[in-house]
C-alpha cells in the first residue's frame, strides 16, 4: 500500500490545525482527512440520509463488507473541525490538486473531497479482504490477523507485473541503481525512510518506463491496482504544474473491509519480517531480532502499531442515536439501498 499526497496549500488543513497538531506525513494527513474521504464515498453510493452517512451490513457495494451491524457518522459533526460544510466544499471545489476519486462516475454537483491525498493499494480490496478471512478462518467481525509465512509471496505476485514493467523500461532502474524488479520496487517507494518526495525527473522516468515496458498499465487497470486512476491523475498534475508529490510506503498487509493490518516489518528499512517473526521454533531469539535485509537489531514493529485504516469515522449507529431515531434511519437507508440495487 502507498499513501500519496500532492503538496499544496490547504485551507481545510489550516482550519484543522487550529484545534489539533497539524499532520506532516501522507499517512498522518490521510488519517486526518478520512471523514472527508468517507463523505465523498457515501455521496457516490447515495448513502447520505438526513445529514448522516449510513452503511448497512447487507450493502455489498462496500469492498470486503463483513460487518454485522449498521454504521454511521454525522456529516456536520465531522466537517466542523475543517471549517464547516460550505467552507470545506468551496475549498475543494477551487483546489487545483483535488483529484477525483471516481473518474468514471457522472459529474456531481459537489466536488470529491480531499482528493489531494489518497491510497494506492496493490490488489483488489475485496480479494484482499476475502483472502484474509480465508487465511484466518474466523467469524465476523475479524478482530486480529493470524500471520502465515506464505502470504508475503502471494502479495508479491500482485506487485511483480508492475515491477517488471518498470524494470524493463530502464529509466527508473538506472536512476535508482536497482538490479532486480523487486529491488527496484523497494527503492522506488522506500529509500532512507518511508516518505519520499517525488521530483519531475522521477515521475517522468516512471511513466516513460510504463509506456515502454513489457506491460502497460492504464488508468482503468483497477482489478490489480486499486486507486490507480487517481494516482495516475495525481502524478500528471504534479508533472504539468510542477507541484511536489510525496508518497509513503506501507508494507504488505491484510484487509477485512476497511480494517487493515500490516505484516511484521522492519522499522528501519521497511523490509517484510513475516518469515522471521513466524519462523520455525529452531530460530534463535537473536535471529528473530535481526532484520533479514538491513540486519538492524530490534525485531519487527510491534503488533499494536501495525493496525491502520479502520472504519472511522463510522461508528455503530445504535451508539449514536436512540433506538427510535436509529430504526427510522435504517429504514430510510434500506429503501435507498433497494433503489440502488
């Protein structure tokens, strides 16, 4: 998974900074802007009712939806910290780096919110969620992931075609001095740290390689690259307008709907440590603490720090409203869901 952002002055983040510490990295900004992104998705799915965004358990349009109760959040409450609904919509409507999240969808009277910061996932979200549940063989809702040393290789199979296309192009490979497709992939997203600021030369090299490589990846290639179309648009905007772009790489993970866990990884170089953490009992404690790539001592990042994403700002509906009001909202959302088929 890669979280990216276009670096551009943002008035809604300035409003947010009046109440909380301003986020600095793409992942921190993504967590901050999640309510705006959730509002855009809810509007796209027609799941907004009486200023509430509602998700029903039977709504199969949500990737990897394995919930057992309705979830919701209040739009006015979520937008208050950003300056309110009018201020937020106006800021995103006039922002040159607000990349649409749903480029194939009909034009909406309101803009997609917070399109300057999105997520690129290497795989189909529904497939990743289903494979996680198959791996864990657990009832819903899934609370914790069970790690398996063979899963990392399965994840690489999703990445290899794109890594090989970039490698065969040659420009990015020479720029980053990589000797294999997988080494190129690691260096492309992770150098001295997980956050990389892309310059025009790196962006140009990447897209020239994709055009000349053994396989082309178009914006519609969403089955293997969830979020590829917005990412493609973002780097185009960055190149045309000379706007800086930052990416933050997160190691391979496991998904259950919007819950996402990262596999064990090194905090220094980002290398996968699942095979070490889940290795045979004959491995010594010293071997477990050494990263297999950079050999740094310390072991993988603790499990409690590897759970990211999640369903926020959604919360259980019946914890937000009294029973009568919640039942009425569920009934309205059910009628709308039936109309959307």
